[in-house]
C-alpha cells in the first residue's frame, strides 16, 4: 500500500499551496501546480537516466486507479520500455494524423 491517502490529497488541494512532489512510493508522485492543477507523475530510471511520465490529473484519475496504472508502467520499464518516450511518440503520431486530416 502507498503512503498517500485521499484525505491527504483533498487537504493539499484545499490549501492550494504548490507541491512539487509528494511520493506515494515506487516512483508514483502527486504534484500540485500554482494554478491548482493536481497531477500524477511516475518517476523512474531508464538507461541510467532519470525520467518521468505524467499519468493524469487528480481527481479524474483516482488514487487506486493511478496505483494500478503505475504498477503496469513499472513492469514495462523493467521490460526495457521507456514508457515516457513511447507516450511522446504516440502523442506526436496523433498530432500528425490530425494535421493530415
């Protein structure tokens, strides 16, 4: 089980103070921007370099669902997949498709 709870998250959002990162453990991190956007980030190392991938926004992605997705992404990283690079590539491909249409 992680270190964060919905109580923590709601309390931090209510306070409205920016949070650069609160760890839930194993690279899963909660962030809160100065404009109040709460997000989930997965931090990991790939080929010796620190990498991170935004998983989504809270409360759109619940704590439990985010933990599940983070676990899947960690397995992919262990299988030598740079999940952030894959996401960036898919985003670029989607942009090209939209520009062609």
